C-alpha cells in the first residue's frame, strides 16, 4: 500500500461484518471477500468475519487447490491476526451439517449458534455478503 | 513487459512486478535495484527475505503496517519503523521491496 495516511481523524469507526457463504474455490467470491477484508483493515475499521453454509469450507485445513488451477488462500486467514482482525465467527449449524468441527479449521474461531449469529449481524453498521 | 536475467525472459506486469513467483532468483532483485539506481545491501536483503518467507507462509504480500510491525518483531525495534524502511526503499517499503522479492503488489495498495 502507499504511505500510511492518518485516518484517525477521517471519521468514526464503523462495524463491518463480512459474511462468507460460498465454498472456497468454485467461484471467485471467497478470494475477493478476503481481499476486501484486508483492504478494510488498512482503514482501521472494526472488522469481523462470519462463515455460514458452504463458507465454512473456506477455513478447512489441508486444502489443495492445485488441480483446480487456483491458489490455496486458506493460509492467508492465519495472517489476519497481523492485521488485528481476530473476530471470526462460524455458525455451529453449518459446521455440524457438514460433519466438521472447529478443530479441523486452520485458525481459531468462535463457534456461535444461528440465533447468536443473527444477533451479531444486527449489531453491525455494515454487513457485506459474499 | 519483461525483464532479462541470465538469458531468461521473465514477464512482468505494467508496474514491473513479475508475474510468476517461481521464476524469481536473487539476480531478479539485483537487476531491478540496478534499474532503480540502487545497490542492495545486507539490510535490504533482510527485508526481501522476510517478505518471501511471509508470502510462503501466508500467501499474501503484507501491507506496509504489517511489514513494519513484523520487521520490528523479528529484526529489532531499530528496524521496525517507517524511517528505517523508507531509507532502504524510498519508493515505499512494501511496494518496492515486494517487487524486488518477486511478490505481487501488496493487497490494498493503490
């Protein structure tokens, strides 16, 4: 990025939630969402990520996207901590429906039930769904 | 666009970032620096090598804020600050060092 501008005075901090609902490699949505997340972090906003439906697959360990000709970007989720993004919510029902557990994911997450997820979304200023 | 290193043609994008990370060699960095009228010292290489390791681990080129913080952690606080990094890479530490390291332009960089 270019010179670090002084954003402190540029306006109030908003609460952004990026909602990931799609499997990682079949479409460009997951990778694009991650790019937007990284960009938003540069603007010192309050950022959280939510993973629902097939979006939970994005966080699975041991992905190999070579045969698809796609980049395996799952390791990038482990860099989010460097960007001070540490609120990653995964919907319990979506995990359970796919036979997954939090231990199989590439980063530590907070597993929340559907009701709690809905409440978290209601608290946001901006919710973007990918 | 492209650069020539040891008789091999390496394609680059319009801003001079190489397109295939696997074609990188230290000579690529040396040549890019030479074209910018700069000589690479051990201090430059510390940053370039850090960026390559970071990309290898996380699959992204870090933003300048993250770069600065991580350099401070790994190489010491006297190096983890904008002044030090801008002296080494006057075109912007993330942008210029990533280019020399053969990485894409950092995400969020305009």
